[in-house]
C-alpha cells in the first residue's frame, strides 16, 4: 500500500498581518482556481483588505476594500464576496469592488441553487434565508432553513438542510412546492460522484454556555461519516471515523479530506472503505482551513499568517 507524505510550509506574503477578528477569513474558489485562495487582512476595524494568493508560488494579488472579514466567495461572471457585514460584487480580473449590497450580518456561506442562477446566503439556525440573483444583483428572502446543498432538476430544485434535518422543493422562481422530506442531522455535507457525504450529528443543549440555557441547542458531530443517496433518499453507507468535525472536499486521488480541529489535524479517508489512510498535525492551531488544490490545504493560525500543507503518495 502506498504511503502518504505531508509537507508544511508558510507563505511570506510580504505584508503585515493583524489578528483574525472573525475566522476563518479564508476561502477557496475551486474548481475555477484550484490553487488560489482568497483572504482578508484585518485592519482592526470594519474595512478589510482583499487578497488572492496562489499557494503554489506565493504570488499575491491585491484587491479592493471589503466590509468585514471574508466568509465565502462564488465565481460566476464576477466574484461574489460574502463578508461579515456585506455582500460584494468584485471584478475577477483585478479584485476591484464593483457593487456592495447590504445583507444581514454574520452570514457564513454561499450555496448555489438552480445551477447557480441563485446563491443562498446560508446561516445556521435561520428559518428564512436571503437569496441573491447574480445576474442582476437582486435579493429576496425565502423560507428556507439553513440551506446546505441543492439538488437541481432542470427548472426546479430540492434544497437539503442537514442542519435542520429536512429538505424542501422549490420551482424555478424559488417558490416552494409540496415536496418536503426528512433528513438525518449532519454537518459539512459535500457532493461526491452523485452522492452526499456528511458527518452525522446530534442536537444537544449548547455546550460551553454559562449559565446553561436549555432552549439554546446546537449540532455536534458523533464521530460517524455517512453517505447519503439522493436516488434512494437514504443513508447507503456509514462508518465510525473518530473525532472529525468537518469535511473539506475530495483530493486528486478521490480521498475525502476532513479535519479535526480539537486535535489540530487533517485526515485523508479512503472513499471505498471510509478508513482513515493518513493524518497530519498542523504546526500551529488552525482557525481557517480550506482545500487549496488537488493535493493541498491552506490554513490560517491566530497569528494571521498563511500556511499550506501539501501531500503526495509514494510506493
């Protein structure tokens, strides 16, 4: 069996970093730019500096000023940049800000719907979701609890929320249909070969809250990796994988990339057996971690620097 070798390096961006106010401040823009990451540099205020970094060469492209820390990005005709305080339309060529939209604060992810005709601005524990039309920059609010993944069916879609434990159907104008199904609770679902991988979760009273508030609940991973089949609408396979807490994606050899932030490790998982093939411990405590190419992840420690972990297989 081939062994996997990890190598970790720090990129010198030749620019001073401030502390990270709201991590991760780091996103990837795959598959369009598989070896590029976007990051924001904190200025100890609402404005942040947008940067794009090629993790292979360390080349840095400087962009415009954005409102708040970087949360997520989506590349269409232009880049749409979600921050803690706004949504920006940004030129993909020079990263200049072309338009700024006011949206609810502290949203986390951009979820494409209907072949990216719409982008849902997803946030956990929300019943209603702001949705963007990238073609004209229009926003609407839809009753759509915490969208995770959309299964598109031409002129309609089914939006899955493993956080809320349900899926809902919508037509081409995002009007709800009668389709509504239960889902298992789960975290960080990703699509792979027509199936959906996720970490099973349980809903509990929120931990580390003092005083204890029984009405405040949260999802926590149970240590089980599961595969959900949209065709049969069931969990087709699952296995215990330990204290992993997030799935990042799939590497160039088809292995599942996962993280364990408590133990500060990244893990590679065999997709056919769900066996953990290899682990690597971060040299520093990681707060923002993203896939940064077919065989790499990038992360930011609290110090604000950018580090890259590469791996390769040897016979």
